[in-house]
C-alpha cells in the first residue's frame, strides 16, 4: 500500500510539472508583451522608428508608427482571410458552447477526455439521439477540431450546408433520402401475396 501511495504521489507531481511547463510559455509571453507595451523606451516599434530617422535620407520616406500599424493591419486582414475557415469554426464552436450547452443540459460531465489522443486520426462514435443536438454537444466539448458525416439531404440545405462546409463535414447519400413515390399501387387481396396495379417496379427501381 505504501508503494502504491508513493507511485500515486509521484504521478500527481508529474502531472503538476507538465501542467506548469505547458502554461509557463504563454504566461511568460503575455508578461513580456505587457512589459514592452507599458514602457515606451522598450516598445520595439517606437525603438525601430527612432533608429530609422537616422536613415531617412537614404530610405527616401519617413517611417512612422502609424505606417507600421497600417502594415500590421493589412497583414492581419490577409491572415484572417487565409484562416477564415478555422476562425469561423472556433467562433461557431464558442457560440454553441455558450448557448446549446446551457439550453439543453443543466450540466455536461466529460469522462475520459485524457484518453483522447492529441494528434493523429481518430473516429468518434456517439449516441445519435437527435439530428443536430448530440453533434453540437460533441463539437463544443471535444478538445480537438473534429468534423462529421452528414446526410446529403442536410448538406443541401442553405444554413446547415454552410455550417457543414465550415466544419469540413463529409456528405453521405442515404438510401431513404432517394426514395420516391412510384407509379401504380399495391393491392392486398387477403392472401399472402400483393398484387400490383399499374406499377412499373422493374423500370423504376
């Protein structure tokens, strides 16, 4: 029992170390950016513009913070356009997480998320009790970016199809969606057989 307790304590320490190592980089980056923005003498844009003034005769133009800001805005817009599908995915996911999770369920308990690989292909299967709600719940509570198989009939709908394309869903044609009303009718005469009246089953099937 002592060995088991020691192993458990070591396991908890390893988890804490891993969590801190993962959080240290973004925390340090945020603190560094805060420091650079808070102190004008350390602001890299202002420092760069200050040094560039000595080379204005050779450059032929005056480099200012405003021009650098316009350049950054242009690059940011280009980045948003190139990554618009991923941005739309996370925006819609955040919207569903703030709305659907609270509308249909009082609480959502996630069990076994640590067993989900962070990389590589994986197939998730769920209880398909509702056409969209169960998929939305899986989407909003899964740590990985996922996509779904969706019926071609739903894919062809304007709003649903737009979201399905944003989530890189795979349309699937179902046999029941291809059903149509055939010619004629089937008549039961009380016996074990059905009799067709005006049917064209061999041509229509």
